[in-house]
C-alpha cells in the first residue's frame, strides 16, 4: 500500500455551455437556475482549457502551468485552488472525492 495521499480530481460540469471567441471563453452553467454568464480570458481561460471532462488534479494543472510560465508550482497552487473553487461555486466544475 502506498503512503502517498491521493488528491481529489476536478472536472468540467457536464451541463456547462462553452463558447470560445478570440482569446476569451464564455461559460454558462445550464443546470443552475440563477446562472450568470462567465467570461474567462488570459490565464483563466488557459486554466479552463486544462480542466478536462474526465478529471485531473490541481497538482497536474499547476505543474503544466509552471512548465509553460516558468513560475514555481508552489506559487501557482494557492491561486489555482482559489480560482477553481470559485468555478465550482458557480457550478462550472466539480470536485470528485478520493475513495
């Protein structure tokens, strides 16, 4: 048995409508009665593109962003977690618990 702790995964919510336009991605959580359109640009849009429908970890996303930007993973992780948590509160992504 491994001592490594498994990390929860994050994935796009299945009911999200997505429309890319130029450098911006427009999102709408269709199953939320109070849905408000969300526009993501720049690093926010880049993060959205790294969140698949099947799930990935925040660690993986932070590592990809770090390799692309040259910023240390540890510096990215807290901001990434806050941003993805805000997406979850809007019904745009889901966190899947570890068994």
